[in-house]
C-alpha cells in the first residue's frame, strides 16, 4: 500500500491540511494511548503514530474513523488557518 503526501481525487488528505497536533491534543484530553485510539478507530497503532509525527496523512476514510472515535467532526482534525499575505498589505 502506498501513502501519498499530496491531494488526489481518491480522498487522501494532505500533510498540509491535516492537523497532527490537534489529533494528539484530542487524544491526550481523553487520556488515551495511541493504541487505545487506534483500537477505537479500527486502525493500526503505527498509523496513529505516523499521523501524529507527521510522517503521513490519513486517507479520508481513516480521518473519518479517527474523528468518530474522538467524537468530533472531521473538520476538527484539519487546519483552518490561512496563509498570511506575502506582502503584508491589507
């Protein structure tokens, strides 16, 4: 199985869009280990580890599984900040 780091039409999120810190924060708030989250999301613990360390981004299906296990909307695991204007002009 190949894990891509870019967006494609098959539903792979990008590392740029996935908020790995938020995933860890939500897991820590519940006092779950990576293994416990993986079990609840029906994923391998290595996947959760890779997502939190930024080694790969979850597919849309896995993102949905993580969100459901954590009791949040999928959007809660995606970044929402926009890039500031390059020239600094308003």
